[in-house]
């Protein structure tokens, strides 16, 4: 039973860590202007 509690606790910690990273990325505007970044690679900067 103790091993199962460790697995559940580990899964909860990993899940909360992933949620924290997602919220950080959203708050720091990592997902803004996705179309601009996609079109920028096609432009020639000569």
C-alpha cells in the first residue's frame, strides 16, 4: 500500500508542475502572435 501512495503522490506532483509551467507560459505571453512567427520564416531579410 505504501508504494501505491508514493506513485499517486509523484503523479500529483508531476501534474501540478506541468500545470504551473503551462500557467507561466500563458502569463508570459509565450503563445501570442503565432501567425507572425510562422510568416516571419518566409520573409527574406537581405
